């Protein structure tokens, strides 16, 4: 089932942190190397959830999209609507226990289908060139590489280690 989350109260924080567990562990090692690993992960999770609650979800242009199956958050992403129905996608992730089963591509496809109801749009994303799974998921969902350097529309910076991806829907 596709969930569109516009407010923090609609989010199951534990399920989301389980989905982002691998990235949270990596961030704990990077940002809290002196801490006990469990304490570092707790700090990262708290920071992530604080960001969603206080900064991301209160803005009406921001949404989280989650693909849920059998009570488990399988895959998730964040989407920010920019002017002229251009969307910036970030933080696409699949639960560590559910990888290589097509959940990311399915989530992307379902989000695209949901956005089509509003008319023409474009979704932009930056994907690490080494992240072959995400590159494949984007292509499977109909995204195309449009630049060799990805552009982060929120931070206003480009990165040569990322591809710039786009999905365009013209309404036809």
C-alpha cells in the first residue's frame, strides 16, 4: 500500500527507522565515532526524526512516500515540490531485509502514478554513480540520466559523483 505522509503524526517512526537502519548505522559511525555504536545510532535516529518533525514535514511542499506491505515499511522517499510542478526526490531507501525485490522501483512507479492526477510534472533526483541498485530502480521506473553531474535543488550544488536523473510526464 502506498502511503503519502504530509504530517509527522501520520508517520510510524519506528518502522521508518527500521527501514533506514543501514544508513543510520553508517551515519553513526561517521558522526559519532567515539560513542558506543547503539548510542550513536540512537542519536542519528533522533536527529533524523527531529528533522522530519521540525523542518521537513511542516512545510506544505514536502511529503514522505512509503510503500508498506504486511505492516512493514518496505521502501520510502522524500519529495519536495518546487515551482512549476517540478519535484526533487531524495532519500530513496529500501528496508535492508527486503532489498533486490523491486520495492524501490515499485515505490517510484506508484508515486509517479499518484502525481499524474495533478497534470504534467517533472521529478529530479541525484543518484550516486556507484549505487547500481538505485540507478537500476530509477531506470526501471522510467527515469533517464540527464546529466553526468547530479544537481541538488535544495542545497543548490552539483556533484560529479552523482548522475542527474529526471522523470517527465507531459500529460499525454
